[in-house]
């Protein structure tokens, strides 16, 4: 368990000062208007916070991002495997093409060697 924080080093060592009146004669001059203004502002703040919370609820969480990253890694592996298969098929097609045209290659090579 952490040790308690010692706040005494931040405490003001001077004796407490007496409170001075504001010269209002002991009444709350204009307090109603000030409270009304604060209530209006707090309503605006509440509406803004509600909009922010709504937007935050639609954002992805850390778990969502981890899942997407995992899924993306799986897709990359699948694509690599499919590209390997396409490359294999291309090589097979080329070999079959060479095999089917093999006599023509021999004739062309023979005529090139004999100088015809």
C-alpha cells in the first residue's frame, strides 16, 4: 500500500487572515442574475457533454482495434497464400505451353543452329 502523502510542506505557515466584506452591506446583490447565468451556462455544458459522450460511444475501443488488427493479419496471410497459388498456376500453365509447343522450339532452334 502506498504511503500517505504529507501535505504539510504545502500548507501556508502564516496564520489565517480574516475575511473582509465586499462592501455589499451584507446582502447578496445581483446574486440571482449571476446564478441564472451559471444555470444557463451549465445547461449548454450538459448538452455539449451529451454530444461528446454520444460521439465517444460510436468510436472504436482498444479491444475493437485489437480485433481488427488480428483480422487484418489473417487476411494478409490468406492473400499471400492465394498469390502463391496464382503464381504456381501461372508456372504450370507456362510449362504446359512449353510442352505443347516443344517440337516448334526444336525446329526453330535447329534452324537457327543450321543457319537457315
